[in-house]
C-alpha cells in the first residue's frame, strides 16, 4: 500500500498559489506606470513570482520526507 505524503498536497497548494498570483485581480495591482531600473513593475512582478514558484517547487520536490 502506498503511504500518503504531503509532497503532492504541497505541490497542489503551490499550483493554487500560482493560479492566484497570475490571475486578473492581483495583476491589476501591479499594472501601473512605475518602473524599476527601466522595466515596468508588472514585468518585474511576473518574473519574481515565477522564479519564486519554481524555487518553491524545487524545494518541495527535493525535500526528503522523514
């Protein structure tokens, strides 16, 4: 019998977080004329959120369950 782990549940939670981060209402908060180093704020937000999700997934997948 397969022992249930939290890895799958954590990945589903990260998927849901990604859906929330890249959804319409939250993206409109960053859609302004503000620029960081000449890059529009919405692009900075998208790349930072994307990199954070990838890092979090890597941590979940590589973590050993005790």
